């Protein structure tokens, strides 16, 4: 189509669209009076608490003192990667594929059984029969299978002050990488308030809420659930921890306190472990977890 | 209403219209999760045969959530163009499908038709259409909106820059924004998902982006995607809010789970019409996505495609600047793999356009679903060919805050070259002034944030 024809078409469509906007009966709220026009710059200045200055510098004039390296350092986003035509360069493409592969493999991975044994966790299964069913049926990942429920009653400590449940969630790799360091820093720092150590559990194909079933079966006071988080490209090894004051309550998500983004490039596992110990002590002292009602 | 058919000697009887609508869908894990999917391929086609024989009137008379019980239903039913509805109420869905695909109806005629169709009818149409049906019908409909710049003109394809940052660091957000601008992204919107939904975060994000937009004289819109109530508080405090954002759902209950109701949205629309910073007249940005109603237990036994259509029925009340279906974020329990995401993206775009909405799409995938970069790129080409108004634009498509992958700066530039599409006229002129675009193509210096830095 030639340019003048295209232009005419564009003009026609715009005018028709604008006419339609004007002609159609507006919903009641849109019938508000036209705003008093206020120069945007003045409004932004006022809002930001700036002294109104001269007009913003135009094209070609420097508007920031920051240089390219300082901007690139300010974000983990994949910037400054160049291009091959409109596509990405080979090196950056392969790096992207590497990170996606790590994330995919983390989702389908299984926790190292030696780790579960070394940490003294009792292995359990959720009601999901396999990884595919776990992904497609969130409800099954939130329940124990019958044998596991029986095992909890047989091996668990009733009425423990603090009950630990570990679930693989969406990344077993995250447990392999960070669980030992997290617990290693947390458990010694808990002190006597946490009571005598109760056997912890590990639930394969488990979601966070499956821990609630363990706490209900054992009438635990405080539940700590550690879960592998959904992998991103930045890391496939991120853990989340949920602390729930359980006794006498029906639990909703808002009643959990959480620490997330636990991995080598986020919140390091040792530091997270110390934070977790403090969180548990506070929860036991105040008999409360979760968000306070916002003012 | 005849809800029975016989195929290869077997009779298929459907309990009610809602059940029929579910079974007529392409396979989706979310419908299976809800227990609404067809048991096999033959039952699926049986459901479609029955659906094709029903009239527009029958679907209007049987909304999936009762009128008395649900304000979204009331918005859909009460907002219909009575004249148009009267003209088409006697058509069967089979006839309506052919009318929509007929070249005798141009884009304007399709928009007029859509104003008389309840969301359930538009959903039913999508169920009877193949992927290429959905593309060719949608491609004829242009929905043009304006805030500061004009979105949706023929031959134009725009981008919402999504410069998210894991801690809302202003310089980090600016870094991604600058790189995106250098690729010609950001003409639809520069829109940040804040880490925390607070007034403070909103002011920090909007403040630094407005400074940038003014300093570089960029003809675009800025938005912080906090809850609409946060946006309203910011507006009341005098913040320069161009566009108000909110996620929508397809029933009153599901909307309540998002903390919204029609009255609140009406107030928001009135507030931003009065005090919004953009020129207008369109000043709202909605996001939707199949599966959200089921996820919050507000689906009322209806399938996820029909519930998604009802989001659009609600959205069109507010003449938004942009509507974005976030199609691959929700997880494999609703859309299992690349094939299901592709289908959902094409359905949503068609349904939104026939509702008269300025549809774009967050073409994306998470790492726990059976999809990869190739699936994303395939759907991006299909939707760009279908005339989508906008996509997201992220550095290498990697959202370092929300942990999923969407379309990249590179992808959007490549789609424009491939399909001869250009940014909004205002933004294209700006790119030319900056030496970043010539004759609709990126110049050699385009593609690095350094072009804006000392």
C-alpha cells in the first residue's frame, strides 16, 4: 500500500475510533467533568518536592551522572548483551539455555536420599504418585499418602513445641544445595525454648501445606516448613521457609511468616538459619505468626 | 434447549449449558483439574456439535453465573447493545462463526457485532474456531486507544517495557528501561511490577520513571502495577499517575479474591478520568489470564475460557488503554504445556478484540511447565500476525523479580522487522530523533543502554 493511502487509512481509522469514543454512551463514572489542565512538569515537580526549575534538558544533553557500568551493576537483569541483527549473540543465547536447563532439571530432580538420612529426617510421600501428577494436581501435593500419615503417627513426637517438615516443592536442587547449611545454622541457635528435638520429616512431591497435616496429626505447637522454590533463570537453588504458629488455629496463608529467596546469590543459608531461629523464638514467645493487620 | 447428540451410534447427553461449554474446550489441564473437561476426543466434538446448534439467545438466557447472584454477569448483560443483540439473537453459533469469518464484515462491523454479544457467546465462538480462525478473525479488528500516545493503529505493534527489579532499586529499573528504549521497546507503557504493594514503592518507581520520561522527552505512559486501591491513594495524594492498573477476574467472587468490586472500579475510573496525568481518554490497564477464577475458587463450575471471556465483559465497561492476558504465568495445573498456552493466547486475543478491547499479551512461560523459548517465540509470531496491540519487553525475556520468561527486547525488534510493524507514530518519531530508528528499522547504534548515558 502506498504511503498516502496508508496515511489516509490511518487518519480515517483514528477519526472513526475517536468519534466512537465520543459517541458511545459512557459508563456513569466516566462522565466526570474534564480535568483542570495542569502542566505535567509542574505537577511532577510539586509531587517530588522539587523546586520548579527550567524545562527538562532536551535530546543530546546529559541527564544523569551515572555511567554505563554503574547502571549495569544496579540490576541482575541481562543487559548490555549486544545483538546479532535483531537476535541475541551466540554466547548469551547459550548462557540463557544453560540457566533454563538448570531450572528445568531442578523441577524434575529428586532429593539426594543420603542428605535426608544424614539430617535424620523421616522420609514420607505426598498423595501425588509421581512428578507429573504433583505438577498437575496441587491438591494431592498438599496431602500425605495413607502410609505416610501412619508413619507420622508412629515416628513423630506428639505435642512438640517445634516441628520441622521439609518438602521438595518445585526444586529438589535447592534442598541439596542449601538445606544442610540452613538447619546447621538454625538448630543450635534455637536454644531451650524449642523444647526437646522432635523427629523431622521430609515429604517427596510435597507442597508447603502438606506440613500442616503433619502438625495436625501430632498436635505440634510451631511448624517450620522448608520448601524448594520455583526456579528462576537466576537460580534454581532457592529455598523458602514458612513458620506457622499452629496450636488451636485453622491456618490460612496469611497466618504464616516466611523467609524466601534463600540461596548463595540471595539470602545466604547460614544467615537465613540465624534469622529463622530468631523468628521461631519470637513466634513461641508471642504465640503468633503471620502478617499483622495493616493499619 | 437441545443438549444431546448422537455420534457413531452413541448418544451424548450434556447435563447443562455450563457442562457443555466445558467439554467443548480444547484440552486444558485447568479444566481437567476442575473436573470439567471432555473425557475423550469424541465427547469433545459431540459437545461442539451441540454448541454449534444453540442460538445466541439461548446462551444469553443462561449465563454461567446467575444474574441475581453476580455483578459481573449484570455488567455483561446490562452493557449489551440491544439493537445489535436483537439482530443476531436468532443465529446459531454455527452461523455466527461463519459471519465472523466472512470477509463481508470489516473491522468496524465486527466491533459493532461484538457490542451486542455477551461474553458467554464470544467464548462459545472461540470454542468452535481453530487457531487460524482465531488469528484471521482477530486480525481484521483494530482497537485504537490513546493516553499520551496512540496505540493499536494499523501496521503498528507496541511494547510494554517491564523493567522489574528484585528490590525495586530505582537505578536498576532505569537500567532495564534505558536498554529497552534503545531497542525501540516501551511505546505502549513503561510498567513496573513493584516488589511490595505500598504507596512508598509506587512513589519511588513513578518518581524516577517520570523524571526519565521528562528528561528524554519520551512520548509514552508510565505505570506502577500496584493494586488499584494503592494507585487511587497515589492519585489522591497528587501523584502523576498516567494509567491505573488492576487485575480482573470473571466473577464477583473471584474479583473479591483480588480485592475489587464493580463499585470500586467505577470509582477508580472516575478518579483517573478526573485526575490522571495522561492526556487520555483511555487511562486504565487491566491484566487477566485463564485459570484465575478456578485458582481462587470463584469459577462457579464454569470452564476457564468462559471465565476469561467474562473478564473482558467486565473490562469493556471501562474503555481501558490496554488489556493484557498473562497467558503462561499461572502454572502447569491450568495450562500444562506450550500447546495449551498457544491455544489460550490465541483464544484470549480473539475474545478480547471482539469485546472491543485493546488486547495485548504477556506471551510467557514458567520453568515448571512443559514449555520453552521456542514455544514462546512461536506464539509471539502468531499473535503479532493476529494484530496484537502489544507484548511485554524484558532484558533477554528474563524477569529477575517474578522469575519467569516473557518476550525480550530482541524478540519485539525481530517481530517488527519480520512483519513490517512499527512502534506508535509518536514513539517512532522520537526514535528517529534519537538516531535509533530509520524507515522503521533499528539503526546500527540501537540496542545498548549506553546510547542514553554520558
